[in-house]
């Protein structure tokens, strides 16, 4: 009996031992096989440190350049660009001031400014919408009318009418009769836009050449060129005014946009110590003496009390 029981125990132990050996074998078989590779291998899943450093340096340089450019535009060219933008976005119509008069000691006017007009056009407004042939015919008609009224060359006038400029000047210092003729022609031709009649002034000397060397004269733009007119030009000229309006990207005036009106300040008058009556008499006899004595020129000097003139 004891022998049978001992035999069963030994068989059981043998089975357990066989199971342990089998499990160890399975564990050893389940271990992954490691293969050694002698060549270098770089994984694409990692960022190369050198490339990262290079990209960072390039990004910093670009950022610094952008900041420098912005600073240059803001602080160095800021005022210039601001002025350029203002010119591109606004239309300035200059209002000429009236030049001051010059009087003699008795109050007689030696130089005066009378109102005249300057004729300008806006070429872009002389057109027929969506009709090139009608626009061409209208421009030719306007050029013909302006050249006939103001005795101008037709081709030169047509070139101004076809210009891409915002404003072109046709005639300066135009007398009232010519202005009236232009207004009548515009009414007959049914033209109401594109032709402007701007107020201006013209210099007149009522006594012609009397004291002309002293008084001097002005140019076409009312700027003194000699004599008192030149010496006291800043006092006589005054300050121009202007009308400022806005224009769009197409360089056309924006309708119903707000306008800024700056009135002109007329020039100051001057009163000279010169007496026109005495000056006229002296010049008359001086001219006579020069002719009688066959002189090239003469000089005059007269006295009024204690003051020589």
C-alpha cells in the first residue's frame, strides 16, 4: 500500500517538473530576437538640431529686418509719405488774393488790381459715360470752342482737353467780355461741367508810364518784378486761400464730400511820399529838355518843403 502511494507522489512531482520545464521553454521562445546592424541609422521622426538652429537664426534676421523697415518708414520717411498721401487724396483749388494798391501822397491810385478771371478745365469731366466716340466728339467740340473764344491754337487746346491731369489752365487774366462770351457758348452747347471760371486779379497802372521807374511792374502771376512792386512784394501780395476737397482712387472728386474753405487775405495798400501832379510836370519838362539838348537820359529831383524827392 505504501509503495503505491509513494509511486503516485513521485509521478505527480515528475509532472510538475515537466510543466515547469515547458513553461521555461515557452518563455525563452517568446523573447524577441535582436539583430545587430553595423550601419548608422537616423530616424526621420527627430528634428535635426543644426537645421532647427539655422531656421531660428533666419527667422530672427527676417524679424529684425521687418522691424527696421517699419521704423525707417515711420520715423525717417513718415512726414514725406504723409504729405504724399495728402496730395493723392485731396484737390486744392487756389484762391488768389487781391494785390494791395499803391497811392501817391494825395491819395491818387498809381497801381490798382481789378477783378478778372482765369479759365481752367477738368479733362476727366469732359466726357460721355460709356461712349468713347461721343466723348471724343465732345472733347473736340470743347477744344474748338475754347480756341476760338480765346484765340488759342486748336491742337494745343485739344491736347490739354485730352490730358490726364486733374486741372489744365486755358487762359489767364481774361476780361469780362470774354467771360460772358464763354458763358453764352457753354449755355448754347449745353455744357455745364468740366470748364471752370476762377476769380483772379490783374494789375493796372492808371497813369501809364508816370513814375513807372519808381512804381515798377508785375508779371502775369501778380508777382512784383521791379521798383516798389518788387521791394514791397510780400506786403502787397497777401496770402492765397484755397478750397480743399477729397478725391477717390480714380482721381475723381468725391461728390457731396466735405470741403474745407480757407479764405484769401488781400494784400496791404501802400502810400508813397510821391506827388503825382508834381511828378507829371517834372517828367514832362525833363523829357523836353533831353530832346532839346540831344541827351541820352536825364535825372530829376524836386523838393517839397524840407524833404527832397
